[in-house]
């Protein structure tokens, strides 16, 4: 992999140097992906369901869940897609929350026989939160099925013929970079199989991808992005790159097709080409990048949300550079990030809080944290972020609407633990959206610092449970999984500890359940010994005090 490939690779995978930002890219995962039938005739409906989980510590709003249908074998980049299906167009997930969604997708009658993959992806406010849909190895969940069809393939693109500005397109590596100012073109050989017919082709260019581009257009229409800004001009110019072709082709004819995109500004782009013949169509997604300084907001969120009494909320902003100028290390980019918090919606809200931070962007991904020190008296607000260059020119923007109603109906699972005298004490709470205790079934696991499961216990509870484990040497992590709702929560304490190094946090007094809790039958000998020693010490202390008083 050359230095250019390495840089884009680091950009795309979000660099593991900052765990929170890399987690944002995979914060949505599919815990269960079920197809009701894994062998179908072309023209039948592909049906199934997904259990989606938000494993991040940030609430996700305005999210889109979509499925890509891909024909095997697939490439790392630029693969053939049969199509996309939006399963959920506006869903929200609280931290640790899950949601089950079902889907039905009628397959094209002319779909060629073979093996196909269904891959799930999610976007939230234009951010990639469950994979990147043009990187076939990075997704929220995937499952395969087989299509049966006696009809032959309708048309195909010769992947080895694909050229980007007269250079071979690298499917398996990272696609080539382009030079600012050059005339960009994409060319490939298209073959019409078996019968003559009319093939139609629609192509569109997007900034980053379809969903980021659509979000930028939304922000431009709202006024979040000023209409006279350089970013607004960039959005308008990119939106004009595209076109429509109608090709009347004879049977088994192969034709070279060239799409001229023109001169492009420095940025990361995605070219989407849709080709159709009759009822059958295919999508091709080709990522490309133009060299030059560019800054990008990869993720933004607030945690905890909704705001909790006594807890200070924190804004996380993940920023990246898409710059490449021929070296292995991106140049330093002087930048400014502006943040504003409005009550209600941006268009008619009152400014509640603002902050501005000047910094040098030097890594493919940089994480910034901002504390909301003042007490915000509402959970209904809008967060606006603006990323500017050293000339105060707007490079990227994001706007997030936070509304408590979006998270209604969620159930929450929480675990707290402490270590004292070799014993790990833990409490588990399972509540509804209003905070009331609800029944469920849990499994609690104790792990060492290496993540090895040492012990697992399960129980039916009525919203609250407390138990103990013998503490492993060096540190521990403890996790709980709720079976009924598919919730999970992890808590780590991987620092070497002794009994008097850890702060004591007494468990909160639980609500009284309507019935006795089901208890773990795990009375620890160490716990009994500790209690016995305490009683002996208290007894000796009482005796000494009594004797001292008698002498006095």
C-alpha cells in the first residue's frame, strides 16, 4: 500500500488512535440478522428482520437504516450493487438501546442467479455510524442468500476495464487520488447480453457520500450554511455534476462509456452510477479523492442525554483531514471549530451556549471534548458546529436536533460496581423510559483485564438486582446482558487496585418491588469471613473501651 493509499485508509477507518471517534463509526451494529428464506427465485420477496443496537455512549437521532444488495464476489471498493432499501428513514436510539425492524424487498425478475449479500448500514445526521456503504468490508451487519433464475445475465460492466482519468481503477487497494485542476473522467466497458435493448444510465457525484451530501444540502436550505459561503458554492457546484445517457445496444454488444466529471475542488467524493435495462438495474459506487487541504466533521454528539441532574454533559466532536500533498504525514492545518447551542430548533431558537476553539489539525482523526459547564434547563435543543480554515472560510458544518420525544419508549439497563476487600459488589437496574423498574432476565459476567470470562450468572429480576463476585487480581470488567429486550452494558476497572484505593460508592436505594427479587445463590466464603472479622474487631473495641472506663 503506497503512502496515498495509507492516508485514505486511515481517513476511512477513522484511526484507532481515539477510541471514542473510531467507535462512532461502528456505534450501530446488527445483533441479529434473520432471513425468513435463504434461497429465492428471482422476482420473489426477500423478507427478514434485524435487531439493531447502539453500543455507543451517545444518543443517535435522525438516523437512516438501509440495506445494500450486492452480488458476489464483491470488491473492497466500487462493487456492483443490485440496489438499496431504506428500512428506517427516521429512527433514534439511546445509548445501549436496541430496536427490531422488519423488511420486505421484492427482487427483480431479471436478477441473475448466484450468491448475494445483504449488508446493513446506518447514517445519523449525515455521519457514518454503522459502516461506510462504499467500503464493502465495513458494515453494521451482513447475511447471504441464493437466487435461482434460468434467465441469463442482462448486462455487465467489465471491472478490469474501469479507468479513472485514463488510469486503471484499483478495486482492491485504495482508489487513486486526483490532482486539483485536472479534468476528471471515468470510463468502462459495458456489455449488453443476449437480446437487443435500450440501456439507461444515470450518474451523480456526491461530497463524501449520498447521505453526507444530502445533509449538507439540508443545512444550506435551513441557513446553517450561509448561502454566500465557499462551502455553499462547493455544494451547488458538486450537485451539478451528473447526467443521463440512453444507449440503444444490440445483442452481445460491448461499448466503451466515458463520463466526464470536469475539474473538482479538493475533497473526498463518491460517484454513483445506476444502469437499467427493463426491470433490472445495478448500482456502481466509485470513491475518489482530490488532493488539497480539506477539513471534515466526522461525528458530533452530546453525552449524557437527556441531561441528568448533577451530571455535567460533554460534547464530542470528531474532526479529520482529507489532505494529501505527496508525503506520508498530512501537513498541519490551522483550523477553528465554532459550537452553538440553541433552544428548540436552529431556525427560531434562542442561543443558550457557544464556544470557539482554535487548533492545528494534524491527524487523520482528532477528538475534541467540550464541557457544558452552565446548567441547560431544557432537553429540546439544536447543536450547530462550524469548521473553518485559517482564512475563516467555512469548510464543513453539522446540525443536530435533540428532542426527548425521539427517545421515548426505550428501556435502559445500568450496572454499577465496586471492589472492597477482594469482593466485587455490583448492582443492576432495568428501567423504562420514565425510570420505573421493569421485570427482565439478565446474565452477568465477570472478566479479567484481558477480557477472559471468569464467571457468569443469570437471574430473573424485577428491575433491580445486587450481587457479588470474588475479585480477580489486577482489575476486572463486568458486563450484563438483558435477554428479553436485548440490552447490554459493560463496566471496566482495569487499573490495579487495593481495597482502600477505590472510592466507596454505596448502592442507591432501590424502589421496592411488588414481589421478592430472584437472588443469585452465591454467598461468598470471603464475604462471610470479612463480616466475621468486622464483628470481632467491633467486639474487641467495645471490650477495650469498657475496661478503660472501669479503670477511669
